């Protein structure tokens, strides 16, 4: 429990085996905030590696969401964000670099994701490094874009001065029409570029109903190389995320909207969580920061662990990080086809070491075993997190708990719990009025939190208790 300045104390609050036979339905990419971007045109940012695509994406969306690094290959999966210019809303889709000459498996997977983005886009921004000019790699991408029959704007990036803008005019030779000179890093000519962009957008379809409720968001997090992206691919029934045996494949959090039993939800794939001392590159630090930000905007954290290693301290630390961001948590023990540890023993260890007592699901992303239990359990946790308990049943439980274990004593004074009421949901927040909050000890507060969690079946759900002196 921690003291607060207002006199309050607060406790930390389909087609494969094992897959559901129902179709997942409509899959879309989600903008930040977990809202449906129906009716908004999609603009894909594509090009050769290291030409500044993610920098332009960050400039257009107004947020530093995409990881940017001077080394090629920082962006791997597709990433989408919403933005607006002159009253026109649209979605921007960031992609990894397309390098036709690179024969590595990773480069081919990254290019495949970018090519799918081209097929889905209404308008394509072909980014070229104006300081270098049109390279053979740029020419290959240009030929692919001509075959796509999509409207294209050539964006000559890194034009930091008038001389660079003059040299960029040679890019008309790509044969793709308009060439716009910008500096995504410094914001040069961005206004004129956006004017041209919105003029090139297709007409919107009718906007979605404003009364549509916010969709629940589930982030998939955990240590590197435990199979987070494989779990997401298994849930989607397709190779949506790039999956490699090399740890650290996923850099940016990637939002995907699916429909499950008539309910639209957001699945967020994140980078692996490492200890601070083990992050050697700046891009790893940024990726970890993005993963934790994804947890902040999620309702449930699906923490993936490796069954061949059991549940490690790092897995439990990931659960604690999710709890600190007020996420309900569950543990998914992946690679069940390779090892079957004692689940009863693991559940007891998790209960002893994790305050939220997250439930455990065993599965295998390779065979599909247990995959169909993940989303239903996450939905159950989300529903529990949104539960509102009546004041009557809360105070009945409070009286029984006070009899079970009387409050701590200081001298002649003993803590007396007077009244308990729920003041918020997602996560549940409770206000506890006592005779003197200075008598509340950390140990007793944790005991009360755990007993309330057991009493109202809130395992895996954060419980936030504000303690106030009754005046």
C-alpha cells in the first residue's frame, strides 16, 4: 500500500487441431485507443529499408509509436495508426523495408508483410531517400508498385535543404507520378505534403455509429522467444506475425482486430520483455517501452511462458508489470507439445508469488492444442474486471472478514472497518472507510485484498482499495 497526498491509502491494484471450428470473421488493424476505424481510407508507407518510413509514420500520426533506428530492419511487422488533416481522417500503415535482393528468411517475411499492406491500401506513399537517389532496390519496389495498380505518391525524404529538393526531382524518372519533397525528421514541407495526400484519398464510406462501445484489448506479452507471435498466428489462423526462432523478432506492438463469437476484440502483439542489463541496443529499449505502453492500454495481459522452462521469475515479473498497469492477467504455458510440467504444482507456485493469482492455460501454438481456451478465458477475465458488486454484498463480506481476522492494533486503538463501496470498474476500485487509516498495515491490506479476490472470484483481476478515515 502507498500513501497519497489526499489522505488516502491505496493497494496496488479454425482449420488446425485444437482451433475453434467457427471462423474468426472480420480481421482489421486497430488504431491506438481500440476503436474501429470503419470508413477510413488506409495509406500504406512502403519503400526500401532505412529510407525513413517509420519516421514519416511517426510524423503523420503525431506519436512516437514506431521504433526508429539508424540500422535497417527496425520495422518488421505492419503497424497502423489513425490521424487527421483538414478534417479528413485516415489510417496510416507502417511497413518494413522491401529488399528483393536479400535472400534471408527474415527479409522475405518482412517483404511479404509489406506486400500484403500494398494490397490492402487505398493509397501508397513510396518513400525514397533523396540524399541517395533512386537505387536498384528502389527501382524494384517501383516496378512492384506499378503492377499493384494502386495510386502512389513518391515521397522524397531527407530533403533538409533546397539543394536536396532540387536533386530529388530526378525521382520523376521512377514513372510513378507526383514527387513530394519532405524531411520527416524535421517536419519540412509536411503541410503541403498532407494537402496533396488528402486530395488523393478515395471517398469515405459512412462513418461508424458513435455509440459503439470501446472494444476490449488483450496484449500478448512475455519474455523473448517464448512464442508470443506464434500464439497470435494460431489465434488468427494465418501467418499474420513474422515468426522466427531468433529472439526479438517483434519490435513494435501490432494491433489486430478480430471478431470472436460476435464480439470484436483487439489483440496486441508485443516485443519480448528483457531485464534492463540485457538490453544491448537502443532499439531494444524502445521496443520494451512500447510493450509496456501496450499493457497500459489493454484490459487483459496474456503472459506467455515456455513449458520447457516452466514458469520463471521473469514470467512472474511480467505478470507484476501488467498488474501495475491495471491489467487483468493470465499465464499461457506454450510449447506443451515439448514438455508437460505439473500444472498443479505450477499453479501453487504462481499463487504464492503473484498477488493477482493469474489462471494458467497450457497450449501448443504448433499443434493447436489448448489454443481455443485462450480467448474465452481472457473474455472471462475482462468480464470480471468490469463487474460491479453491490454495496450490500461487499459490506456483508467486510463484516465476516473482520470477524475472521480483527484489524491490527496500535496501543489501545484497533483498526475498525466501517464501510466498503465499489467506485469504479476495469479494474475494480473500492473505497474502504475505517476509523483511523494510520492503523492499516501493509500486511493487513494485502490480506484483505486477497480475501476479497477469493470471495468474489477475481483471480487474475487487479483489486484497487482506497483506504480513508471516516470523519
